[in-house]
């Protein structure tokens, strides 16, 4: 139910280009996981959000730029975790505030005069118009959503300025270790003490354990115990999602140039919109 859109997983939208996982949006580009109008370069936005640029986790927002985790805000720039604020610049953790710069209160006239000077300086240094630098991130690239869809090696990530989480979690220990291949296929045959076992993943041999709520769910639904650890299950789910990338290829019927999330080396038959509709209707 969308019009003039390009991307994937788009619902009830109009004029959305290079977008993925967007709903009820209009006039946006380079948006992922969003619901907004008139925006660009955003991730995880929604709920009455309009005129947004380079933002992450922003909701109920208007005229907001270069900000993250803000809600019920308007006319803010370079802010983090602000709630119900207006006309703020470079602020963190403020609530119900107006005309603040770096968390300091100013009059309306002082605010606009100083912001103009700050922006002029940022233009000179090349900082203006850019989102927060990666050096401020507390998250390792391999712990981020980006790693799921755009995997990089540690060296590649660090060369691009990203952090890398080198922490290795302790090996799971149980009353006994059992290869997942030896688990009963029928859940009713699985004993209660499986909760104390360390189950070895069939893919990477990493041991994992079940929790009581998980075992109860499998029994209620008549499902067998997974043979893969949670990390491998997560990667398997991600692999079933089309890439967050548009490929140029030809329509399999009329040979016109199209863009699609299905690369040319995949086996699916891909039609342009006109040929697709002629086949369906």
C-alpha cells in the first residue's frame, strides 16, 4: 500500500527512497526502522515525527537535527536524551527546558545569537552538518545493529574509527555437557534436569543453557529444543532478511533497468513494477 517508494519492507508510505522497515511515512530518504514525514538519514524514529535530519531514536519530534534518544522535542540540534524540550543546542539529559546551550539556560535572544555563532564556527571546522563522531560511541561495532547487516572485521572497523568489543564471555558450564544432536526430537521426552545441562551448539560447539520460562514455552507449543546457540539462531534469522542494499539489474521479462534488494546472482525472478502487475492481475 505504498506509492513512489524504493527499498524494502515498506508499508503505507509515499515518496520514500532508499528506505527499509518504514511505515506510514512520506517524503523521506535513507531511513531505516522509521515512521516520519519529511526526513533524511534517520534510524528508529516515529510517532508524530516531522522534519528530521540525521537522528537516532527520536519520537514525537519536529524540526530536529543531529540528535539521539529524544522525545517530545522541537527545534533542537546535537542533543542527547532530552525530553519535552524546545530550542536546545548541544544538551544532554534535559527535561522541560527551552533556550539552553550545553545545558545552560539563556534568554531567547541570547540563545539565537549564540547558536548562530556556534554554527558559523562549526562550518569553519567542518563539524556542522555531521552526526556525533564515532569516537563518542560507547558501543563496540560488533555489538551494534550495523554489524548484523554490514559485518566488518575488527581491523576494518577500527580503521573506520569504530570501537570493537573484545570481551569474551565465560564458557557456560552445566551439570553435564551434551551435544545438541543427542537431544530428543520430541519435547515430551526431554527431562526437567535439562535446565542444568550445557547444550553444545551444532554449528559452533558453543555451550548454552535453557531457562525455565524457555523450556515451558517449548513444551506449551510442542516445539523441540533448539540445536543452535542463541548467537547462531540470531544470525540465521538475520540471514533470511533481504540485504539493506539496492542492486541495479534488469527486469526478467522486459529487460528494463530496475533496482531491487535481490542481487543479480540470486535465483529469484525479479520483474519491474509494470511486468509484475501484468502477471498478478
